[in-house]
């Protein structure tokens, strides 16, 4: 089994052939009956056709991700199974947020220019297998919420939502687990006219990396902290074959943006701490660049210039002004040259009002 969920004190596991509900009928603390909860699965012998993750929405429906058929929904009573969205290349993770938002993360490769995070919608198609052009989908695929540059994560795990008041200003945020880089990424989201977009920031941990490629995470309701598990198989920076580690919030200042809002002439980043005005409003303390990808049958995609689409590379985006807002906790970067792109990267070197360095990169 590659997914597990506890509902109403019952353990459910997902395998390649079915969701199984486990029972302890004689009360001795050991499972003695394996109940078929739903076995409508398409079973594939291909080695990459994993069936992973198991989560539920607020209505009690179950969700998992199948490498062949995509994100699948099983009704709360186990009687029916339906497809939500497909077209994911070798997906290794998904999640269902507290409000029912479904996310999934396929891996870079053919018809997948870069590892990415999708907000999965009903009937969505996410590109792996080639374009499916229609009136509703003129490009042939639905775009991700965000691509994740390979330096930040070359192979994604799953997502987990912060559901803990003990994590202070990060409560309610989404985290992305990086198998390839053995790191945690804070992922910001915004919805514009029904379309999700966003980006990720490396999460500051001590030490910087987890011992293995983290794949799954859960918040423990007893101590309010995050527990992650990982492994080492294909390409990863992992030093151990596996890990089971806890990440605690120590209560100190959080120097991470917790919200992003995009405007026609720039981008606003909001922090939970006040920023030093002199540093924050100095445009020399920011570096912004943008680029596009190509969606082809080739493995992955180089970075392509937005100004010169046939040329590989990235374009610098001038920041003409930086304005401190919202009591010193938000910064608006005016960038008249900004335009719709696949990827934008914003780096900053600032100070908080308490004198601590605030450095990061949002992409």
C-alpha cells in the first residue's frame, strides 16, 4: 500500500487493486479482517503506474492518484469511483486541502516541461500524453498552478496543508514536499478569474535538508507539529535510504511571505513581520527574472526567453519602484515590463525592523 487514511477510527489503505478497510473484530489490537471497500481500479502491470496517496474531502469522499488514470474519487460509502482529472506524468503526490482543494504534482519528462503543482479541476487534462485540443482547451492542456524550477525541486513528493495554530502565521498555508532536493517548500496561491497561480519558497529548516527524499507529511493533532517520511530510490540528494522526521515551529520570527497578489503593473508580497523601510524601498535589493517553457514530447524543457521565444535563457525584469504598504508588512514591486509567463522569479535581501536579515526567493 502507498496510501493510508484513518476515518472514524477505521484504517483505509490503497494498493494497486483496491482500497481496503481494515478491521480488528476481536479487539486484540491486530487486524484480522480485510474488507474490500472499492475495487473498481484499473490495474496496470507497468512499473511506473503507481497508485499513491489517500485523502478525503470535507464530504468524506476518498481521493488517490493513479499514474495511468489520474486523480480518482471514491464516494464516502465506497460504492462508486470516478475520474476527476488526468494527464500526470509519474505523479508521486497529491493532497486535498481543508476546503476541498485538490492538488497534484507530476514529474518533469515527456510532455511535462518541468516539475509542477496543479490545482485539479473536474475534467481537467494536464498534458502528459500530448495535447488534446478542444474549444474549451485551445492549447491542448490545462496549465499548472505553478512550475517548480529544478534547482528548487527536481522531483516532487506530495503536499500538506498547515492545520495547526502552533505554527503561528503559517496556519492555513500549503507546503510542498521535495523528494529530489530533500526540502520543504512553502507554496503561495492566488485565484484570478477562476484560475489558480502561485509559486514556491524554500522553507528555512535547521538543518537545511531532510535526511531523505521527503514524500508525505502529516500534522499531528496532539503536538501540532509536522511529521514527514522519505526514501531514496531514483535521483535525489538524499543521504539515507529513508527518514521519519519532525519539523517544529520554535515560535521565532517568520521571515517568509505568506501572501502574494499580482497586478497588471507589479506584484505585492505580504510578510508576517514588519520590514525595514530603507531596505524594503531600495530597488537594488531585488532581482526579478522571467522565462517560458516548451511543452513537447522531448524530456523536459530548457528555459526560453520571453522577449526572444526562439532563444534559450531568462529575461531580467526591471523593478522601477518598491513601495512599503500595510503597516510595513507588505512590499509592492512595480514592474511595468511584467507580462503573462510560465515562470517568474523574485529574489530579495531585506531587513526586518528588529534588524534581522530577510532573504529569499519566490518562483
